[in-house]
C-alpha cells in the first residue's frame, strides 16, 4: 500500500528504527507484535514492521476493528483469547491502537502471563508524532534530563505552579509515591509511555488554587476555544469558568453523576523538545514547558502505595497548561516554559536539547 504520508517515508522509518533499536533494544530474531485498529494510522505500523526487519527481528502486525471504548470498556468487542495468545508469546509489544488496549483484559493478561514482555503505549500515533517525538530526539540526553528532573522534584516538599494564562496553584508532595517516568527506555514487564513526560500524584488534600487550561482538554474538548479556569480546593474541583470549552468540560464531568470525577488525580511535566499541540492527548501532554493535570480516576497510571486500591471514578480527563512556571521549595525550575534551574546540570541538558 502506498503511504499517504510519502513525504515523511524516510523520516518515519528512521524514527521507528530508533524506537525499536534505542528504546526497546530489540535484538535479531526477537518477535515484536504491533497492534493497531481501524482508527489507527496504518503507515506508522508498516514503518515499524519495516524497522523490525532491518534489525533482523520478526514483526507481527495485528489490525482489529476499533472498539466502542478504550481499556476494559472495549473488552466486549475484543478477540481476547486470540490477542492474548499472540501478544504474550512476543518479546516486545508496540501499541498504536486508537481505542487503546492499555488496561484492557488483553493488556492485564498479556503482561501477567509474560513478565518479560516489553511494552510501550503509543496510542493514536501519527507519522508526525513519531518523527517529532522519537525521530528528532536525542533519547539518551532527554532520558538523562528526565531522570534528573524527577530526582529534584521527588525531593521537594512544596511546589508552586503559575502560568501567563493565570494558573496559580500550590501543593505538597507525598513522600513514597511513585513517579511515572517516560524516559523512552523500555523495561521488561513495565508499561512505558512516549518519551518526554514525568507524572506523579501529590498529597491530594493540599492542592489549592486555580489551574488554567489554555492548551487542550481531553476528553471532551480537544484544543480549547479560550482559557478554562478550574478552581481547586483541597484537591477537588469546586468551579469551572471560561468559554464554550469550559462549559463543555464542566457538563461532561457532571454527566457521570460521580463526585470522584471532580478529584485531582495527578500532574505531569511536558518535556518533549519537538512536541506540538494537536488536540491529541498523547502528544499534547509532552509539549515542552507545559504542566498537565489529570482529573477523575486516580491510580490508573500511577501506583500510589498509601492508596493501593486507587480512587475509582467513571472516567478521566487531562488538561494542558502551557508555558508554566514551577518552583520546588522556592527554587525555580521552569520560567514560563523555559528551564532555568534548579541546578546548572539540568539547565545544561535542556540547552543541549535546544531548549
């Protein structure tokens, strides 16, 4: 099949080669399963299979009908036994499904039955997303930056975040809570996400202030029509103000008739040097210098030892606050999206990445 994105053919193959070689460390004769659905970009799957062949590995591309929802909401539409059988027998699994299998019964069983499986969630990937966020990236340098920023953030007790659009929120970190580190380095038995993000769950009751989404809200809005002001008291949303996107978001949260939908679930730094705001959450939450906030279901993506069962909610939404400023115990890390601290080593790594 001739690729629609023919102008990116060479760049896309190169990016997929970096993904399998540098992130997955895929070896000769190893098997990689590449899953897509009928909403996925097929060119990305083809290029990944080509890259596997270049490396001497054995690709298997599985294309299924898009399900009616993601995660376990899609279980009724999935050929569960067939998918589990194929995936658990592989060395690596690259997921490009638009309606993702992540946290579906297929995912749970495949990861449980093959604890050596390497997996990365790249839902809704397009050629541009893969080229910008893998092909153009110096993966070892960005991974080094991400780990060093994670270390200084974990050590901080108190965090303050502002933005030009009006964000002004503070909270305390909860010691011992896991940080989700999207460093692009895929490990056996651990789900990894697209490189360029650090996420964590602070002490929820200490989160107070206003979070202003001026990038996107997914679901339900995509790119917002105007800044959306989300007022938070003790870790819960108490009011939402703004234009049409604000009303859409607030009504969507209310529609579930579930008070846990108003919980702050987590936040993330975006550290993707070439990530673009597209309205698709996977890339939006990696836009350099943004802070992404999650609302609703708590514990879906991060392990919280002091709340092992998590705090379930009917759904989950992620909102993007661009050009954020961040202070860690009073020492500035970001200044309107630019890395300015908290130490020279972190600043030097950011400059090495062109930021």
